[in-house]
C-alpha cells in the first residue's frame, strides 16, 4: 500500500502546504533576484490605475521607460529588478512605473494596454521609440541592453 494513502487528511494537507511554501519561496527568490548594492536610480511611480499624462512624466534629457505592470503579474515582477538595475547603472535612463491595478482601470482604457508587461520607451527629446514588443528591440538596439 502506498505510504501517502495511509496519511490522515490533515497530515497530507500539512505536507502539501509545506511543499507549496517551498515552491513559492523559490519563485519569489527567482523573480526578485539577489539584492545588489546599487544606487536607486531614477525610478518613480507615475500612476496607480488612474489616468495620467505621459508628457507630464517624460524626463528631459533622458530615455524614459514607462513600465505598465500589475503586482499580480509574474513576468512584470521578473522585469522590475532588471529595469531598476538599468536605471541605477545608466544616468541617461528614467523608469516610470504604471500600475494598471486591474483590466478595468482608467489607465488601461487610456493607453489601450492589452498585455503585460507593456513598455513605452521615449528618447531624451520625448519622441516615442518603441512600444509593446517593439520596446525590447529598442532596449537592445538603442540602449544596448541584452539581458531582458
């Protein structure tokens, strides 16, 4: 007879919770990475679901990356430390975080965001260089970032 089938339901539940905790912690460490001793860089929250003007948030003289994300989005959580590292290493880069909160928020409707993570990248003069999937090309070709 199988050993697991002889366990009481509460004991089996406790084992499953323990396994889930270990896996969850592993996922957390993987997406958050090891802490680095880097200066914070130019990273600010532009919106938490509410409509806002991108023009008002552009940083003159810097590439400005608008990172549309949600706390519940695992790929967004994986991208966040990479963008923060980029902003801390490059003084010509500013990151503006846009928390969509949920798919019904004003900022989603305003900018037509249909997938996450979603980025919009502007040059130092405020010209849109790339958006969505094209933003990754801009990161590689213009900013020479090859790790995202």
